């Protein structure tokens, strides 16, 4: 196992926008309460603890191993943090009457590099892609999807969730491959994708396995799509946003960092609906994106979009 190389995206912009308004922790008896709905490596929570002494944080993550890896970061910090092993779709069960909620929808580098559950196409691992550290037999996995779903369903999710233009060819390749043998590992799937897309797009050379004139690996969109389907990420986001908004006190704020156009679309529509209903106001009409310095140090931030809303 390697050390996590995860870098928190839009750190200052998120915290400044999220906590610029609530001041109950200053001079009042009640603690300022923040929900970190996607704890991951704990980057945002650690920085909040450093800036706001005595703050209360409720940290959610459905991957229980995330907490064990990050607990040491909070040693010596003056904050009250509670770790909850849960998906934010169940946010209503663990939080209510809070001052701020943040969602960082990006997959952490630690999950990609160290989970062993098949998120990365650069490592040969069991094809699971579930966010749960210890999935149950009844939990859906990527193996279930590629080995049992119909060709049409596969093509639909690869195109719909991954925006992959070769979705039909890849779906056909998956169905043909599984007739010969079960698709079990990430490398099994990568090989199928490589053989399904046109050669000029798959590999310009042995060292350059990227889309022609592009910057992403040919398996990126398919892996992303299957991961979203396995974890019902878009359904969970819709539920999490609604339940999170309901948990906010008047004047409380919600911040969402998205990395995928579908996630950003859901967030944007949800925020605009609340504004039209007169229950919230948008704090940024256009999404906040990473500046030149952050992009230089963390290329992963290039697709990040931050939106913030305040409950009225």
C-alpha cells in the first residue's frame, strides 16, 4: 500500500464561502456545526478545525477505512469531530439543524490508489468499484454489471454516465468477451475497451494510451460510468442535496464541488429550484473554478466546479 497522494481541491474557496456567514461559535454557547458529507482524506475538515476552534464536525463516509487513515491528522486540534460510516443519501438520519454542509464529489486519490477495489485502470484488481470497504454479497459490483447487464443497458450507462462516444462498440465488446470467460478484473475490462475502440483512439503508441489529441486514457469514461452505476452516485446526490438542505438552519450554507457534468447539472438545477421557491439564494451565479496556481500544483482540479447556496 502506498501513501495517499490526494490533494484537497478548492480548499480555501470552499471554506471561505461556506463559513463566511455563520458566527454562532463566537460568543454563543452553541458550537458551530458543520457536516462534511464526503470526508475522504479529511482535507476540508482538518483545515476547518484549524481555523475555527471548538467547532463541531459530523464527518460522513461510506468507506469506513477513510476514518482510520485520517484520524491522526486531527491530533492536537481543538475541534469536536464525530465519524459516521454512512452514505450522504442517509444524511437525515445523522444530522439536523446544522450551520454548514459540504460535498466534495471527487473520488479521492487514496481510493484510486489504495482501495484494491478496482477504481483504477492502471492496477490489476478485482472489478468491484463499490465505495464500501467491505461489500456484502447483495451489494452491486462492477463485475455484476459487466457480466449480467444487457448490451443495451451497458451502452446506455457508458454513454449516459461516461459520455463515451464509443459506448455501443464497448458494450458489444463486453458482451462478446463474457461469452468466452467471466470478466473479473480491471485489466480484463481495460483489454476489452482497448480492443473495442478504434486503434487510432486507443493507442497512438505503446507509451501514449490516450485519445488522439486528448488528455484522458481510453478507459476513463467507461470506468467512470460503471462506478457511477455501481454506487448510484447521481441518485444519492439528489437525495443528499435535498436532505442536506432540510438539515440546514436558516442562514446556513451548502457547498458542492463536482467533477462531472452530470453532477454539476443536478447541483445547479437543485440550487436554482430553491432560489425560485424563495427558500435560498445563490452565492455564486457561475461556478467557482481553480486558479492558475492550483492547476499548476494539482491538475486534477481542472474539472472541479464549486457552487454555494445559503438557506433563507
